[in-house]
DNA sequence: CGCTACCTTGATTCCTCTCAATAAAGGTGG
DNA sequence: CCACCTTTATTGAGAGGAATCAAGGTAGCG
C-alpha cells in the first residue's frame, strides 16, 4: 500500500502542491529498533517518515548519547553533512519511510522543485533545532516535560471529545536523553503532572492531556 | 576595503573554488551591540560574517533568552524559516558582514553555485546545532565550559609559541546563555580551570590554553 | 574621580542525579 | 493460558552540584 504523493513530499507543515515527474523510490519499512542508518554511514538517501516514528541520536565515546531529534510522520530525516550521517537513526516502532536519493536532490540535473523543498525542509530543521535548544536551556524538569508533551500533542495528538490523547512511542530514557534529564526524573515528573491533575496516564505509553492551559503555563517558565 | 571572494563565499570549513558571476552587495559594518536583524523581521538577506562576531538569541515572553549560536568569521547567519528571522542577531564587537539576497539564492533564476553553497551551509548549520545540543545535554559545568573553550580555540584561537590564545568577545552571561548556566557558574568554572592550571586568564576577555590535553579530557565527560 | 556595568567570590538553598528497591509490563516457553 | 524471566517504569532516600541571594572587586567611561 503506497501513500499519496502529497503525503510523501516533505513539507508537512503547510499544504503542498502537486507532485512532480520525480522518480519515486519504493517505500522502506523497518521494524521496531531497526536502524535506518548509522552515524558515519555515507549518505545515499534522505527519508521522509510516512508512519511510525524514529529517533536520531548522536553517540559518543563514553557510551552516553544525546537524542538530537525525533522523526514523526512528515519529517525529513538524514540530512547529510560532508556526505556522512552524523547521527544514528533507529525506529521507535514499525515505521514506513519514503527514501529520496541525495544525488538526485543535490545535482543540478535533479528535480528543481524537489531541490527547493529539500532546502526548505533543511531550514525548517534549523528552526526546529533552535526550539529544541530552548527546551534544553536553563529550565526545570517540569518545564521541559510539559513543553515536550505539548510538542508531541501538536505533532501527533488525537482529540477524543474534549481531551487530547498523546501517544509516547519512546521510552522514558529516550525522553530523558532528549530533554537532558534522567529516566527517573522524567518518570517522577510525569507522576507529578498526573498528581496535579494536568495529565492522566492511560497505560505507560499514552498520555491524556486533561488541562492543556495548565500544561502550557507549566511549560512557560514564567508564573505558576 | 573589500574582502577577497574566497573569504566571502560561505563555506569556511573547506577551501573553496573560484567566485561566480554573482552580483556582490557592499559589505555591512555594524558597531558593538548593534542589531543586524531582529526576531520576526522578514528575511531579505542572509549574512556571512567577515570579521568580528555576532550572537544569535531567541528571546521569550518572560524576559529570558537562549543564545542559539555565535557567528564567527566564515559563518553564515540569518537562515530564514517561513520568510522570517527567528532569532535576534546582535554584534558582539564591531563586525563586518557580507549580505546575500535570499531572493537571489532561492529563486531558480539565481546563481546555481551560490544556491548549492547555501544548501551546504544550511546542512552544516544543522550539524553544528547538533553539536551544540550535545553541550547542553546532561553535562557538568566544567565539561560545558571546557568544551566551549575548545570550540572557540578551534574557531578563533591563535597560536603564540606553544600556547594558544583565545579571545572571548562575549560576556559571561552570553556564555552562560549559550551553555545553559548562570553567569556566576561560568565565572566560577573559569576560575576553577585557572586554579587547575589548565588555562590562564589574560584580562577578562582573553584565555590562554595552557594544557590543551587536560582541557580536552575535562570536556570529555569520561574518566577521572 | 566617581559612576556604572560586569565580573568574582561566598553562603545557602533547592533541584536533580545517583544509588537502590519495588512494581509493572512484555516476551518466552512449557 | 500461565509461570517465569527480562526489561522498563516507578518510587524512595540521600548526596552533590548548580542556582540563588548577597557582597565585594575590577574595568571602562563620562
């Protein structure tokens, strides 16, 4: 089952125009925990996430890792630098990806519109990483987790009646690595938010946002 | 006095080829503390830093700010997203900048080579921001500051005999905002490194790296 | 020369990490 | 389908590190 071309044309934020004459590669399907690419691999393709989710991590010598970004449907992942991938990309769940050849994008012979969208996607990525930096700056655990939940809600939240359901396809450790916190602190903070009645947990991997305004104010670093 | 074309053609990391037929805009000169652009401004130009240094900050409601990046000679700053600047850009010292019209870069009619270099610069920026994220992740103040000094040394350090001199064109607060620390902690950490004999301070705004290996090991989050 | 802005240093508090134990979830094989 | 095992999440107690609050010190500037 293939996706429509609109879906697979990386600029998820705004609605986009018709597809082009570009040769479409067959979509990739990866299972949970499978690597899409590894840090240091030569970049042959970039991928647009069609469904599922991936995590992009930078690993360093001492065994630690920084989770640089999550890739959700619509996101383009695998931006090259000097021809190499500089992160690992691992599937959080079963994930479908639309590959694009970088040779086709970069080359002047390539599709002009594709190239343009690629640039826009890269610029969006820069802005997104700046947002991520804001999260990591001098902010408390509550602010970080609250802001993280809000981001997830915006990206993948599903309204059920008044309430918004947010799926957490990643582990507590992943969340911690993304926010610069430990697993324990993430867990504690979620419990705290639950006790405050701001969210409810429906199983381990599903959050219900009970009071979005409250959550927003907790994320905002200002008052309480 | 105009710079050579090699200097003004944003890809500072690797040596680059000949200039193109692109119309060169006159360079901009800004004085200390002057804004090059502000968050929310429509993007007409991107700028390559020729000399001096700038700071890119994202400000938020509550008055706080996150220093997203520093711009040193060779760096391209002002990447647009949805046609807007999403940071402030302020000169740390008197700074010269080479402006490029985005209309000329983005448009298909624009210079092909320029467009290509622009994309590469954006991809490098993504990688650089990932490095910045690593700094902000769960690391101690010493690790952050040591890594910061090493980065500055690589970018702008000047060898004087065996030793490397590093200029700090920014305030302690700027360093703190960049690393997710307070001014006090930055100051204390620099003093600590000085006491350890790893660095020496030559005035407030100049650091001498006395033991680079030691500094590297302090930055590395691993042993001792 | 005094003012202002910035940096340094000190004392204390608070938050997050660390270490450790328990609990829940997921997976496997009988 | 259940018992067992492994992995992951939660919760607690305690220690450590950075933030905060507060006071001097230094440098630059009018």
